[in-house]
C-alpha cells in the first residue's frame, strides 16, 4: 500500500505552462501519474505541450475533470494564492514545490489549512512518490525501488534522494517517500506522516531526515515516545 497518493490520484498542475511546470509534468506523466489538467490564468481552453487541457481556475478544472490533487509550480509572490485556491476548491492534497514563499503568506495558508479538509505538502519541497505507481513533484523516479516496506520522510530535498538511493542500492524498497520541506511553516509535519504510516500495513520501518533550524526533530522524538510508536524509525538529524 502507500500513503496520500496511489494509482487513482488525479493531478492538476498549477503553473503548467511555465518552464518548470512543463518539464516536470512530462516527467510525472512518463512515470505513470494521472496528470489530467493544468491551470494557468488567461490560457484556459488551450492545451500544454503534453496535450493536457488548461483551465483558468482550479475550480473549473476540478468541476470538469474531477481532479483531487494539485502540484504548485508558481512563482513565490503568487504561490500562496495558488495554495489558497486549492483549499477553496476542496482538493484532498496540495503539493507546493515553490521555494521562497514569504513567511507571512504561509501564515495565511496555514490558517486556511487548519480550517479545511485539505492537506498540503511543502512548500519548498521535492514532493511525494509511491514508487512504481505515481510521483507528484521533482524527485527522480529511477532511484526509487517499488514494492518495499520502508517509508521515507525528509525536510531536506537533496538528502531525500540520497537516502532513497542508498536504500534502493541495498535492495530495500519504499512504500511512500515524502519531502515535507524545510521552511519554518509547512503544511504537513513529521508527526502527521508518522500517523499515516502507522496505519499502513505495508510500512514496517521509516527513515526520517531532519535539517538545521527549528525544533521539528525534537518535537517528533517526544511524540514517538509519548505515543508508543511501534514502527522502527531511523532518524538522521
């Protein structure tokens, strides 16, 4: 099994006509992800280079295609609004790749998330992948090994790839790998994801990677002890 995404996840790309959005849309489609819509205001009714239909708003895209998950490739000054649009549209999941979103903007997004049913990964993150099934983000798919029993959670994008590569080289496959982002305010924490992995019958261990700054690592260590978390966790802090 996996957490958060699977073969039925229907993805919309916000910022699909930008350089990064177009490139990674192609990579996600090649991996097998169901990318079925894009959003770029003012370009509704057209198709992108991957023949994906483009909409002016996320609400229109959801109404027409039934998308339930978005990935945000939008410049920092507009990225918070893109996330808020996803929350307003009632999406299940938002993955925000954008780096450099002002903290004050993320305070607004975090407050909106706390009053919604939407979950967000990021910002400033590499995304999420269920190996062999779907990837939503910028992770290189070829380093991941499907049909495994280890989940990966990381604040660092680069160290996510390094941990996954070493696991795969050792013959250890992964269930789901999530880069949560290293910004001060993020949508989903270590503890949020450990709670999901706890309920995944195929995840028998978790690799968790921290980063300099903040108390996220100390917080999750206390949470593991207080909640008698039964799955082995290997942490790199």
